[in-house]
C-alpha cells in the first residue's frame, strides 16, 4: 500500500511559514503584504476559490483586497484597474481570477500585471526567469508540488519523471522545475503515442490533464511516486464504475449524491502499485493557495 502524500498537512506547514514571515515584517515596522484579487463575473468555482483565499490571508496576516466586477465589464475597464493596482504601493501581489467571462482577453489581462506583482507566476517575464533558472515568482501549483516532494524526501536527481499535461499553468513549469533538480523529464500529452507505455517508464508521474481517471494502475511503474494535479467531478455512473472499481466508497458517494470528485489518476489502483500518491481531494488542491500566499510574501519582501 502506497504512502499518502497529504497536501492539506503540507499546505498548513507552508502557511505557517508565511505567517511567521509576516510577523517578521511587522516586527521590523513594515506593513503586512497586500494581495489584490480581481474577480469578474459570477463563476461559482471562482467564488469558492476567492473565498478560500480570503480566509487563508486572514490566517497568515496578509491584507486581502478584493475587486469584484460585473460580467459585462469592458476590457478597457479591466486594463485600467490592473494599471491602478500596478501603481498602488500598498499592493504587492495581483491575482486576476480565471476564467474571465466571454469577451475578455485573459492573456492580455495577465500580461498587463507587473511581473513584480504577478503572484500567479504566469507573466512571460516570470516564465522566462524560470526557463533560465533565475529567481522570480513561479507558478503556484507546481512550485508547491515541488515543496511537497522535498518535504517527503523524494529524490529527484537522476530519476525519470513524466509530466502528463503541457499547460503554461502546471505542465510546462513543472517540467522545468524538475529539470532544475536534475531529473530527466518527458512531457506527455493527449497526442503522445503509446501514452501508457511512456507513463510506465516514470519514477515520478505528474498527472495534470483534467481527464477523470485517465491514468490506470497498469500505467504506473511499481514503486513510482504519483502526483495527481487533476480535480474533476464525475456524475456518470458508467464512467464511475470503471474508474472507481477499487474505491467502493467513492462509487457509493457517486450513486447516492449524484457526483463525486476525483483526480486524473485512478487512486485505488495507484495505491496498490505506487510507493506514494497524492489523494483527490486533499492532495495538490490545498497547495495552490499556500503557494499563492508564499509568492505574495516573497513579492512584498523583494521591495524591502
């Protein structure tokens, strides 16, 4: 049976480090870091994320500044708000919550944020710094995953790592961070030939494609470490019957409640073959906000 890599517990450790860092600033007579969140429209998942982010800020002493705009906000008005936040000395980090409503250009908004305040780590300047191995604000989810692996003593030097997914948010930066730690990295995706065979070569498999239960137990090398970044809601009982064959409790939840959360990896199957696995929920999910607030503190401290 594999070890469970508890993301919630590690997120709590990361947030405690941030809280202590804020206290150090206050003891020096400096203000608390300020994190501005821009939420456009009424997307339910975004509302939950922003609420959770605000609660986490309160716990660690970071000032949370929310800007809620209607779904019909014009691009020029969003641009103007970002410009004001860039110029505001009390704002250290800016987060534009995605997805944006139809008609707004996400990349235009993200690229308008000052790289020094880009706590998501999505700006091309910060992505470029990562590519060159230089200090900068790095994407929250992969950087927090790296922290989780380090905490659990996962040796990365010389291992074969496979990153399943090629997004700018997780897949590509995760691959670069693993390369930085001297892993040999393959990026796989939906068009990769013999995808199962490539995954079976991995000592470390990172799944970040957003397809429920894609990775079967037979895709996993015995003893591999599996990091499941995906979070999906399954409502189809036929699909659930396939991917939860070794998770009867999840299958029962699906049948009784009409839906259940799962990752990109078939967790029950992975637990039988891997050496360590992140669960869903409770694995990578809680790490993202912890990574965001870590970046907010870092952005504030860079101005000291």
